[in-house]
C-alpha cells in the first residue's frame, strides 16, 4: 500500500510515549538465571560471562566484557548499571569510564555526564586516540566548537592524517567563516565523501560552478543525501522541476525529518499545481519545524540506538504519524506485528492508515484482529461498518453498525456512521 506523503486524520489519537529507551529492562545486579539477550549467539556469550561472574563476582574485566555485550545489543540501562558497579569498586579503570561515557553520549540530551566520564578516562590514560575521538565527537555534535577543536588537534597530533578529524576541523572552520582554511583541509581529503561535499558547497557559495562537482560525488557516492539535496536545488534553479521533485521525494523517504527537502517539495507542488500534495507537504513541514534540531536528530537515530523490539517500532511509527508520513509509519507498524501478531495498537493504526488511504478492504483484517485484542470494540465495529459501507456491502455494514450501537449507543463514530448511512439512503431514494 503506497501512501504518498499522507497526513493521517486518526479517529482516536494515543499520545506517542517515547519512554522506550529500554528503560523497563531490569538493572538489578543480581545476575539473572536466564539471559536477557534473545539472540542465540549473543545469549550464549552472556550465559558464559554470567557463569564466570558467579564464580568470581568481583572480576572487573569480566564485568566490563558483560557491559560491552549489553552495549552492543543496545541494552543500555543494563550496561550502564554494570559499568557503574565496576567504577564504584574500581574508580581508576579508564576503559570503564570510556564505555560509560560512550553509552551516556548515545542519549543525545545532556552531554555533561558523558563528557565527565570521557575526561576522566583521558586523565587516567592520556594519549588514547579512541578516547579523544569520542569526546571530540560529542563536542562536535553539540556544536561546542572550541573544545571540539582542542580535542581534534589532540587527535591530529597523534595522527596527522586522521581523516575524520581533518574533516570535522574543516567543518568547524567553515562554520566560523574561515572558508579558505576549510577548503585547504578538504583538499587533503580528495577521496573523503563528506569532505568533497563540503568543498562543493564552498565552491557553490562563492558563485562557482558546483554542478559538475555534485555530479562526480553522486557517481561515487549515489546515496549521499546532502549532495543529492544540493543537486536538487540546482535542478530547481534550472526549472527542471520533475527531476528536482523526484530527488526531494526520495530524500524524504530516506530521512523524513529533512525539512529543507520538504520545503522545496512544497514549492514544487505549488508551482506545478499539485494542490493536495502541496497542502500535505506544508502540514508535514510545519510539524517538523515545530521540533527542535536536537529532537529531530534524536528521532533520526531512534531505531539505531534502541533494542529491536515491538515497542521501539511502535514508537517510531507514532513519530512518523506525527509528521504525516503514513507510508513510513505503516512499515514500522508491520514490524511491530512481526514481533507480536496480536499487538492491539499496531493493528489499530494499520487499519486507520488503510482507511485514510481508501483501502477499506485492506483494513478489515486488522479490524478483525482489533475485535479480538482491543477493549474498545464498539469503535472497532463502527470502523468495520464504515469499511463495509464504502465497499457497498450493506448487510455486513448494518450488522457491525448495530453491534457498535448495541454495545455503546453514544459511541461518536458509530453515530457518525449511522448519519452517513441515513444520508446515503436518502440520496439513493431521490435518485
């Protein structure tokens, strides 16, 4: 089912609760009898480490290995609890501070706890390039450029040709208005994907012909979003609107929070008289713009940093609904049902997505599931009545409408469907 840029009007909205940061995982340090990890390969590693720790519970090295395993599997609260337990007894283990800082940095909210741990790791073991890389990455991500430069320079002192450090330093210099210095650094990275994009942007901003540069980048790195976006802008300026539209639509399918691409789609849809698409794109753009930059970045990485479980995909599906991306939310709700075929909310939302797209027959199996697993059966019966009414199946529509009204005579949706039924019946008589 394809839903191009659908902004869904849900019958009943359940607020998106983003408390799925694996926060409900047990973090009691009494080692569990059963492994937390479900994947058989990793569960065996966990079982082996837990067995060794029962024999030697104060073995810091084993506990760090266990924390790393939880970290790899995105069981972050559990990993954090293990590392904090290690540091309570062994505060001078640099790696424990480092891994804890790494995990805290994933949260992308308040960076200070992560920075404190990483600074302590660097103090305990100066000269470790991976420590410098991690803290530089956090400062860079939060646009704290002076300390970021300090740590990037520390990396370049250890490795003068460190590509990521050179690139990030170039970005900071460019942001500070030092385009010539930034371009000189990008020249040292002729094969670095993002450095080439930065160089093309610098050329473009001084009114140079950057189109060939973007075309070369896209030959080598066809999935680079920024290069595709900038190339789309050039096509837009050249009034090649269908080609630009295709580029921007593909960008937002891959990154639905790329508000600049949505902005250009609003303009293209308006110029080409695609009024319905323009209106929906504008609504989506408004929803995205209400989010702060950090919030958008959090949503971008939500799936990457959360356990691959039903509730994670449910949360992501609700986020996509919030910005009007029904096609992407549909994919997430289908993933929920792969984990839990009887999940009540996923089937409910999938039914609504199908109905909002006019796919009434496709909605019926989800509503049948809803009758079995949800408590609000009058509403489900009313939705089924609407589907059958749209499919011109009067018998089934009447049965489900009567069932809804019998269960709850005041159900608002059932009463709306009854009014619609009566209106259509009256119209049919006039004809």
